[in-house]
C-alpha cells in the first residue's frame, strides 16, 4: 500500500502560534539559505545525540563518526566539537581532544564544557607525561 498526498494538502504543518511572535502574515519568509542552515543545525544536533548514545555504550568509534557527521553539517556546533573532544579524550587521543575542545571554543567562546574539558585534558597530559607535557602542550 502506498500513501498518497491529496493535491493541495500541506505536508509540513507550521509550528503552533506563539502569542509573542508576529503572525505568519507579518513574518518574513525564510530564504533557502536560512532554511538550509536551520535544517543542518537540527540534523547536526540529532547526530550529536546519536553519538552521545554510542559514547554511553563505550562505542567511541561510532560516536566519533556521528560527531564528524554533525560537524560536516554544522561546523559552528560547539556541542559537536566538545562531544568529539570527549570521545577522543576517553580513547586517550589527547592531542585530538585538545584540538576539538579548542575548536569548540573558537566557534562558541562561552561554551563552559569546552573550557572545562580542555583544562582537564591538559591536566591529564601533564599527569601522564610529566616534564615532557610542556613540549606537547606548546605545539597546540
């Protein structure tokens, strides 16, 4: 059985009206670019959620793939960069983690987890490498 859409029917329903926002008659329609950016951001968020589930199961390889997909869709997603950094840190790939956390702070300077995880990873490198840590951290 196939589903058919009646001619003239609306497939996508508009969100419920918010009394604080102007009515649809007064709203400016979204441009293709704006709509695409919103879609990409939403899809990226979905990929981050999927990655978090994989990471919770300790399947970091799949989690990283989800985060990479999210970043391809929406490079300005601080959450995607932080999640990827956390997955790298959890697999002892500290330099990759530092790069991801730094990128998260670049795209979203006020991301608290990015700053906190960046410092935690730097501390883990110092703990692990001792005096050699400064050489590794200076290259970042």
